[in-house]
C-alpha cells in the first residue's frame, strides 16, 4: 500500500513538473529567467519592442524592394543609357541589403519572411500591386521585359518613379505608426534616398 502511494505521488510530481515545463516554455518573455547566456534571450527582449505596423512595413517593403531589384536587373541587360544602368546598379546596391535587414527583423520577431516571387514566370509579385502603393502589375513587368533601347530607358524611369513614390508613401506610414526604432530609421532613409532618386529620374526624363 505504501509502495503504491509513493508511486502515485511520484507520478503526480512528474506530471506537475511536465505541466510547469510546458507553461514555462511557452512564454518568450521568460527568456531572461532561464538562459542568460543565450543570444536568443537578448534577441527576445529586443523583439518585444515592435508593433503590427513594424511587421507590416517589413513584410511589404521586402516584397516592394524585391520588385525594384528585379527591375534593376532588367536594366542591367536592356538599358541603352549608361546613366540608367548606373542608377539601376545603385538602386539594387541599396535595396538588397535592406531586404536582408528586414528579413532578419521578421525572423527575430517570430514572423514569416515572405516568399521570394521575383523572377518567377508571370511575375506573380505584380499581382500584389493592389495591396502596396507603386507596385507594378504583371502586365507592366512583361512590357518592361519586352522593351529595349531608348523605349526601355523611358519605361524603366517612369515605372521606377511610380515605384519609388509608393515606397516613400509606405515609409511615411511607418514613421507615423511604427514603434521599432531601427525600422523607423530605415523608413527615414528610404524617404531621403528615394526622394532624391525620384528627382534624378525626373531630370533624366526631362521633366524638371
């Protein structure tokens, strides 16, 4: 009888321990109580300082940037003007690292990094144009891909101006609603850089 009682108590204690372990494991904010030496503990603390606007900004801007990079890659092959080709190289050089940075934020926040649709048949990214300002449609991307020479240069500049204007609009929203400091800073950088590039492209088109 005593042995049975001890066994029952031991089993109960084991279940209780499992329940406590399960409860403790689910709370990311308890990370500081456990593995102080773990890098994930400090990452969890930093990850808490963001809101839904930050997540939306990073998720949408990654896809927005990817399309700009895809357009820049087309310019590397098809632009007739060295000035257009140089601008495309500059755009890709700025936006590729920003994609990596924002992907890192989403990962640290436990959010999903959007799948890369750029370069896929049919330009599926363009189908998201209704959700993001300045995104080119599939038809737009097909027209750009088929263009060449001076026609390509003009089309690229006009589309990229629209694309940049959309990015600036998204960045303004992030500055107004975002909470995560680095994301707000990136939004500010996007506004500064892309506003200057819009002015440059308008001059290249002879509009200013």
